[in-house]
C-alpha cells in the first residue's frame, strides 16, 4: 500500500515503504471522489511497470510507475 503523490493519464508516483524493483509489473485500482454533489466517483483500474524507485535514509521513499488506466464513472 501507499499514498498517491501524483497521478496522470500515463502514470503514478506513490509514497510507500514497500519498494518494488524497477521493471516489476503492477495492477492498481484507484477511487477518485467527486467534488460536486450529484456526480459519482471515478474508478480507475490500471496495469503497468515500475520505472523509478526512490529511497534512502534522508529521502522520501516511493516509486513511479508507467500505468495505462481505464476508467469507469457515473458521469
């Protein structure tokens, strides 16, 4: 598990203590809550590959992955 620091239509960077190796395959489900009343949340499912890992004693820990997301929503 982890916390999403940023997300785009082609990838994601997660802050996490669990650091998968570069090249690892990932599957990810993300739920984005709507900010407007009457609009349902957006569900994203994606698959991809870890492309960058950051970690160290005095640095944040996390990883970036290239993910192809598919979405479903109630819009």
